[in-house]
């Protein structure tokens, strides 16, 4: 019996090998063009191919475009800094370090493929400027030559990736979407069966949040893939909006099911049967599954009417059925959109039902404080390396700040960048062994280009294969880029062991200085990062309350879920920590319910608005002071007072206000006693 892998198309089964061969062809083209054009460092073109190439054609094109722009900006910056400040090495060091830090700061805030352009503009300036200090008069020629070499590599990588067996981003996105939706179906079945509190279910929720962030990054490359139709990009954007809403809606459902308790099977058998049927419907991906409209009719039939005397159980059931209707609509839409993305055509007669509030592209979480800290760490680290270079007068000392600029930029997103820097140094040591074998054993015997290509093939084909596989991408990139640049291939053999040894030592001194400096300045633990990200979430909820929910719901959900997606890998790595038990989606639900209250504001009386605003003011104050512990009972009194006012409403906004307040109450006080309508007067006096 053949396996699933055997049934894949040939190109998909051997995609890693094909990518390696294509990249090697592009690299040799770039190197030979560099030789033919008599460029001073043609090996930069070779290295650029491996740095730029991506297994997916759209990703290569997007990276290539931004790399060209970033290279030119960095080259211009080096031309400005070096001639002006070369006679003041301290000021020159300060200027370049500040430039790298500024570019890194903007890059960390951008969080799209465009961010690579800003990062590259920073460290390209360091790559050109620091080695040119000894010959400042030649800085223009050096910058132009370096730009030419890098752009040749970019163009070769892009042309080969586009023309020779291109691998589209579309199928990769479709595969990731299929995987995400399969996980979402499994999570839905678990939650609707009343198992939302299980740790395995909570971990699955975190994984889906992290996968959604990864999918965002992959989907950004779709617009650069000419084989993908414009409609597919539109469908994926619509699907991502529904994915944003799915997790908080399912979290709300799980909370309401938990609130009804185990007695629900005997007290509300019809509701339990409906939940079971919806769980089966979501988990059934057959084409002939029950139409969603039948489930919507059953949900509407069970929804209780609410008035001032409605018991807490009826209010909870109304809230549950509202979220259940959302889940059915989202699931039906996701199925339609997934079919459209996979087939390239929208299913005949299919109609999208769920309309996210705002309808704009989801925003990304940005952390200006952490970006500033990372850029400051790079700034200080480069200055430390420059000080070592200036004070020692070391001829090859320029390597230290140059590598500091590259390393601090590449690993700025890590909690402890020094770990990445040391891994960088470790794999570069392996590359140096390979380089030494080539320089002093293989290359001296080579007399023509054909033999050179044949000799380089084994190593660089292995490097390309490692780059193609996500688990070994970093290793392959380090080996390929460092071997290409440090081997310094020229048209004529000119290797010298003393020069090679000196540059190797300079490299390791630079990396070690960078690792020590960045560890002292910037490195933090995963638990510290988790607590900080949680704190940022609490501040976002406080701001939403202060703004009276005047936020775009989809954008707010996007930022909050994006933050949870960034948080998820760190939480999953904290085995045994109490932080694993924190339900971040519960706090997201509170924020979304605050935003939902905005819809009701125009229809409510001044008395009800006053009670809601007093509750929001109290909530904002508490979240700004929040430390992760339980919320004070005074806030519960404020919420109950607002609920009492909303129940007495006779306006069109009563239901929306009541559902939003139920969500806030359950999110903040899941273990509180049931709300009692007859206690309204007492609660009001306490809140006052």
C-alpha cells in the first residue's frame, strides 16, 4: 500500500532536492557573471543567492525586491557616513551604530516581509563602511561594487526561482489552511463536549493561535506569486478574518458550557443535543453534511426571550446560543473559502454569512518598548566592538563590529540573542573547516571554471538541501553564507594561510564580544517575556475600556490574537510553570465584549449608559494595576449594577448590552455566584 507521501506529485515529493539544485544553478550563474564583469568581490553574488533564495517562488520575489531596496539604502548611508566622519573614528562608530539601531527598530515594528528591507539597510551600511575605513577615498566605488554584486545575486536567484520549476506559495498556503482547519474542527468537538478546561485542549488553542501567526507571514508572500489569482488573495484575507473570530467565539462557548455545568444534560436535554449535533457537523467534512441553515433554525428556536425577571440560566443560554450561531456561520464560511482557495473557484451558489465587524485586514501586534530595547542592545554592542577595534589598533578589527551588526539584527526577535550568536559562531567554525579544505587542498589543483563548479557542487548542494528544510534552515544558511563569503573566490587563486587565520580569529573575537555584550544588555528569559506580553494585553484591555469600546472589532481581535500567537510558543516551552494555566483567550473575550458594547450605546438610556461607563472606568483602572491575580469584588458589583440597568431597558440595544456584560462578567469572574435579578437594588447600593 502506498503512503500519502508517495501519492504526492513528483515535484512535491522531491521539492527539497529540486530547490537545492535550482539554488546551486543560480549561485553559479551569479559567480560567473561576477567573474565576467570583473567585480572586486564576485563571491558576494554567490552568497547573496543563498541568503535570498526561498523554497517558494513568491517568498523569493518578495525578499528579493526588499533586499535590492535595502542594499541601495545601506550603500547610500555608507557613502554619507565614511567620507564625512572618517577622521573622527568615535563619531563614525557612533553614527553607524545609531543607523543600525534605527533601522532595526523600524524593522521590528513593521512585522511584514518589508521589515527585511529596513534590517538590511542597517547592516549593509556596516558591511560596507567598517572595512572601508582604511581606504575612505574608495568608498563610492566600494559601495557601488558591493551593490552590483548583491543585486546580481538577487536577480539570478529570482530568475531561476521564477523560470525553472517554480514552486507556488498557493499550495503551501492551502496545505497550512487545511491543517489549521483540521485542528479547529478537533478543538470544536472537544469544547462542545464540555472538555474546554483540559490542559491538552488549552495547549491546542495556543498552538492554533501560533499557527495563525505563521500563516499570516506565509500569506504575505501571495501577492508576489504571479501564479496565484487575485481572487485567491481576497479569499484568504476573508478566511483569515474568520479565523481571528473563531478562537474567541469558541472560547466563549466553552465558558458558557462550563457555567451550565454537568447538570445541563438532565435540565436542558434539547440544548445538549444541539451542541452534540453542532460538534458532529463541524467535525464532519463530507460534502453532503447537513446544511448550516437547519442548525441556524434550531438555534433560533431554542433562544429564550429575556426580560427583567429572566433568571441567570436563561441569560447564559441566550449568550451561549448567540455564540453558537457565530460558530456555525464561521465554520460554514471557512469551509466555502477553503474550497475556493484549494480549487481556485468559489463553489456554485455558496454565500458567506458571517460578516466580521469592520471588515478590514487584521492588524499585527507591535511592541515599541521591546523594539527600542533590542535596537539599543545592537547600538551598544556595535560600540563595544568598535572600542575594542580602536583601542587595540587591530588591522582586521573591523570584522568585530561588522559581525555584531549582522548578528544583533538577525537574532533581535529572540528572548536571548546571545544563544543565536553563539550558534552562529558554532556553525561558522564548521564552515571554516570546510573553507580550509577548499582553500588549501582542493582549489590549488583547479585550473578552469568547469572543474571549480564541479568541486563546489557537493558542499553547496548539501547547504541548499538544509536550507529547504525548516528544521535545518538556520544551519544551511550559516554554512552557505559563511562558506561563500569567507572562501572569497576570485578569478585567480590567492589564498594565504596567515590572512585566513587572522580573519578567522577576528570573526570569533567579534562574535564573542557581541555575545557577551548582548547578554549583559538585552537577554531575558522566556518567563520574563511571557509576563511582559501578558502585561501588554492587560493595558490593551484598559485602553479599550477607556475608549468605551471605540475600536474596530476585527483589528482589535487581530492584535490581541497576534500577541497570543507570539506568546504561545513561549508558554508551551514553560513546562511546569503556573503561567501555562493562564487563559489568555478569556482576557481577549473581555476586550471583545467591551468593543461589542459599543453597538448598544446609541440605543441605551442615560441611566444605563452611566452604569456601563462607571463599570468600564473601574475595569480600566483595575487592568492598569493588574498583576495576574483575581479581580476585586467591587468590580463585580459594578458589572452586576450595569446588568441590572441593562435588563430594565426597553430599547433595541438591550440584548447587545446584556450579552456583552454577560461576557465581561464571565471573563472576569468565572467562579462568581450566579447573577440574581432580585438582588438588583442591593447590588446597586454596593456599587454606588
